[in-house]
C-alpha cells in the first residue's frame, strides 16, 4: 500500500518501496529508513544525534559525514533541491517540509481483494459458498483508506451471509465517470459500494 507524502513522493512502508512522480525509485535500506523517519515527522526538526540513534542505531560505526553521504544520495534520487522536501538547518538538524498533511492511501485492488476474501475464508465456506473476484481490468489502484474499505465490505458481507444458500460469492467491480463501484454478489443478490474516484490516482 502506497501512502502519498508529497505531491511527488509516495512510499510503501510494508515493502520498502518509493515512487517519485509515479515511477519506482530504488533506495538503499538506510536511505529508505532516513526518508521514512523524516517524513513521519513532517515539519519537525530532527537533530543529527536523533537520526544517528533512531535510524543508524548500533548497526555499524559511523563518522560525522555519514548522514551527509546518505542524505545527498537520497536527495539526488528524489530529484529535489537541497531544501525540498528535506531541508538542512545548519547547526540544528534536518526537517521534512510537508506540502500536504492529508495522506492518500493507494490500494492495490487485486491484492486487497484477495487478502480480504482470505480473512473471511472460514466464514464464507461455512455457508457453502465458493468465492471469486472479477475486477475491472484496467483499474489497478484505488485511492481510499484501506481500513474504511474493509469496514464497508465487512458490513455488506455481514448483511448478505445470514440468508445465503450454498452457491457462489463474487466480488465484482465497474467504473463510471464519477464512481468506482464494488459489488458483493451472493447467488444473484448483490449489494454495491460506490467509491468516488480521484482521476489523478486511477
């Protein structure tokens, strides 16, 4: 799951991946840890001692120039000037200048659907239902907070299951001009979730 942290940068903390302007950018383990630590504390000054203790820890010996080496490499890969988004305050520390405070959550739909069905596997199979997923093929990502989507799907499933007869459960999707529509269908009985789309994310 990618979280947008600035207009140009999004990160996937689970898989240690970074996208810059939509393209995946390879970072070393230390570069990712440095970026993750700074961006999780937006607009807050982090001293060099704090970074050494929290990011480097006791993994290896370092010299005073270690942070600068990794910081310069990180800035070069992010493609920004020295003050954007990571600014050096001489004699004080570093600060991640956040351009926006609201995080965007980008869900990989295929993966999310598979994990959601797996989490309900026992409950679904106990009703004699086989499950399958049929998602709109040209939409791979959806911008929504994953916990909120899970709660919505859980609520729909809770409504449909009590009266379900053995058969088939299908998770379907379709795209309109304004909405991405997910529907849970059990033996022809369906319930839809309409999720407003953000065109720049789909």
